[in-house]
C-alpha cells in the first residue's frame, strides 16, 4: 500500500514542529540486570494490539535475556488517570503509551519525556514512511516513534439497511431519513456509548466539520470565539434533530464504549461512527456481523462547507520514554524495535493504518474492511485529528461535557456554542 508525504503533511499541519536526527547504535557487550516497565491501554478482548503487544514483549524477553520488559495495562479512561498521576508524581514507568497533540505536549514541555533524537537507529528511520517521524517531533526534537494511524468512518450494517429498504446515506438528508426509517422498522439506527463521553464527541465533531468545514473547525479551536457562530450553532442543532429522529439507542448514557462495540458486533444497530481500530472486532470470528459491514465517509451536508474527503482522525498515538528512567539507552533500544514491530504486525492484524513501509510483508491476512478503509484514506483531502488531542486538557473535558449536555438536550444549540466560545484556545 502506498501513502504519500501529503498524507502526513495534512495530518500534522497543526500538530507538528519538524526536525530529528540520526544515530546508529554502536556495537557493544550485553547489559546486565536491566528491567524495563511498559504501561499501555491495549486490554480489549477484540483489540489486536493487546495480543500483539504481549507476543512482542515475550519475543523480546526471549531474545534479550539481559534487558527484561514487563507490561501493565488498564482500559482507556482509567489509563489516562493512571499515567497523568504517575507523571505528576515523577513516578512514571520507563516506557508508556501516550496520546499525541495537546495530551502529550504539556508533559514534553515539562521535561517528562525523554528526547530520543540522538538515539534513533538509521535503520529505524529509513523503515518509516516519509513524513512519519515529524508526527512525533516537537520543536525539532523527536520523542517517540509512530506505530500506526487511524481515521473515523461511518460503519454500516448492510444487512440491516437492506432489511429496512434504506440506502446507505451520503447526505445529511439521507442520514436523517435513514434514522427515521430504520427506527420505524424496529432497528436501532446508530449505537452510541456515551457513558465514556468521548464517543459522543466523535459524532458532534464530524458533524461540525461537515457543517463548517475542516479549516473553520481548526480555526475555532485556535480562536474559540469562532465557535459562537452560525455554522457551529447549526451543527449543534443538527445533533439534536438527529436525537429527535431517534438516531441513537435510548441507553446511550448508560452504555460504555466496550458495550457499544459489543452491541454493534452483535447486529443490534445499523450504524456506528468510530475509528478503524474497531475493524478487527467486526471481522472477528465471534462477530455476528462479520462480512456484513461496510465503511463509508460520513455524509456531506447540503448546506455545509465540509467535503467527503475531509477526514476526522489521522493523529499519531505512540509510546514514550520517561525522562526519569534509569536505563535510557536500553529503553530507546527496546522502543525502536517495539514500535516498528507493533506498527507492522498491528497493520497486518487490522489495528491501524501503517506508518512503516510495508514492502516484503505478507498482506494476505488483511481483511476486506481494512482494505476499504485504506481506500478511503487514499481519497483524503485533509485530516483533522481528534479534537480532544488538539484542545488543551481542560478545554477538552469541557467540550465533551457540553456535548453530553447537548445530546441530553439539557442545553440549546446557542448555549452550546456560547459555552464553547469560552474554552481555552489550542496552541497546536
């Protein structure tokens, strides 16, 4: 599969600061008595990264008996609290998973992340897709390696659409019509697990991008006063119009993200808007919707400024080394090996789209759904990463809380836009 420099340029047009150096590891004797701890959030039963991570660490430990790696993982929201607390207390593990953008940058600026610029093996740098390293570079210094990337798509259960006699939606009018007709046929149009709050953010953010356009959405995050404007008010109004049309399950506020995936994979809803890390679960042997789901771009709006080729996603999450590690050279050695192998094997297993060159890989295991998403990526004109990775941490929490209130109809579209205009601006 071929990915251009353009892809990474647009992914990081607001997040990347360029730079990087090369260092070839010198040969040397074995290190002795080194143990590295890795924290992560890959614990889901259908998350291919969870299985691959454990396999890779076991392989590393077999091949490097003098540099032992132990891992510890908890689920996403718990992990955020855990890693934030550890970093604040200067008690972080040697290596840890971290979201990009506004989530990781404050820790980089606070000196919590180890600068690996001078410890990058030349072979590792040449194995990455051109432009990939810039996505984990801040102020000319490299702090991580990309593993893979993701984009959000509208996942549609074609069997349920056919049962209701409804075409897959390509416009807002068709989405609204589909919601009404699917519900009338006794089918939940779309499943949402808003108990974890960020899944609802995905729906509002893509609707805002379709209404206002990607550039206007980025501009508003840099100057939040722009949120209090007709396009963002209209985006909020459309969210509530879809609620009124019965788009979502009535249990959305008590349903978790994992329960949402389970419901969709059990054929209990016709649509779900999520990132392509869910592909593996959909295509898992235990899934009742295997082979019945297609991924399509989120519908365009007849009165909107956004385009089908403007994608939500494309950001880079990866693993970082704690600046306080007692074993920086060994940690950097493991990180280079781990990131490349996790990226390549994760790509083959459907965990994400590759940031590493894929020549020579046996891609016969890649599912049809993964190929569909890769083809969608090829149509991209631009990318806006997850908004909670662009907005500052407190602003991100406010954003998600306001969306929950919008979905519950506790606030009006005008109130939503007014409150969003007060959040802190992004410097990314």
